[in-house]
C-alpha cells in the first residue's frame, strides 16, 4: 500500500536539489531565499500541530528541535554551495550517502549491533568515496573547485547528523513530531535570516527576496516540507531496511539521470564504479 511512496519522496528531493542548484542570488539574497522557504515549512508544521495536536511541547522537543533547526539551516546553505561549485551527480550522491552516519551513531551511541552486511557496506562506501573523489577527480577534464570538497564534506556530516537528532528526539520523547519539525524549521529560518543580515551589512545591501525568486522559494518549501514530512510519516509504517534504501537509491538514480540529460555531466569508468559501489553499500548497511 505504501511501497511506492518512498519513490515519490525521492522525486521531491530530486526537485529540491535542482531548485537549489538553480537558485539565483548570492550573499544576502541567497540566505534570504533559504530563510523564506524554511519559514513557510515551519509555519505549515506549526499549523498542523495546532490543528491536530494539543499545543503541548516538552522541553526535550524544543531543545532538540532547535539543534535540528540550526543543523538543517547550515546543511541546506552549504549543500547549495556544493551544488553551485561542483557536479550535481557527485554532490547529490555524497549528500544521500550521509545516511551512513546515523548507522554508525546507532552502533556507537545506542549500542545497536552492527552486522556482517553493515560492515561490508561501510567498506564499500569507503571504496566508493575513493573512486569518486580521488580516482575520478584526477581523470575528469573539469575538476570541481577546491571549495567543493570542503562544502560536500560539511554537507555530508551535517546532513547525516540530522537523522541522529531525529532519532534522539524519538528515543527521548517518542512523539510530538509536528511540534518538533515546526520548532526546527522556524529555528532554521531564523539562522538563515541572521546570515542574510550579516551578509547584507558586509556588502551594504539587504535585498532578501525578489519576484524572480518567489517560484523557487515556493518550490523549495513544497519539496522540503512534503518530502521530509512524507519520510517521517512513513517511518513507523515501513521497515527501515526498505524505506531508507528506497529513498536514497531512487534519489541517486534520479539525480544521475538529471545530471546526465539536463546538465550534460559525464562520468568516467571510475565514477560509475564508485556510484555502483555506493548504491550497494547503502543497500547492505540497511539490511
């Protein structure tokens, strides 16, 4: 009944990545657009909380939600910079592969047993990263900017930590999801707005949102809000061993198609081998 919904979530995340890559505006304008769509998502979550909840929020929900929101704002801002300074295919792959971080965190922090398949998956991911970032990086004619490596590493870590904060909240509270997400996205909007103000003062201009960016902001709000909400809603309804590989695998395949046919990006043999090893690694880690 729910089997096809992870693919819909992945399609929304593909759309999100395209919008981020094509986002117009730098400095204060870029931060302002991030703040705008995050605010829309946050207000939507708070509205749902008010309609379907009892307007009660525990301190743990508020605290972890704020941490999640700060992390989310930094993740999306840095991921957007990675997309603008490097190939879409590799950026989205590294971003999706960050799901390995909560797997390691579950083993270290919550003493969950890491099986044989998970261990092989982690080794395959290391091989994948080597093939993509080292071997392929030397062979491609148009190498990413040096800043891309820093941006994608930070995006990898920060995006992976989002799942850690989400799991920590569920283990600590076990509910109040709309209140949690509403707090998180409102916090993310405030962080992005603060970045816009700082950038505006540095450059002497504070043009946050213009008419040309309204469609992008609306699209990002829809893709981010519905995509993340759908995954959260599916979490108790589908086995994690199916849900997360289905979302990540579909996202990687979708982004490969978009990067090839929309942006004309070509992968070397090492790149294709690295991508394939990464997809297998994701499937094994979630067995």
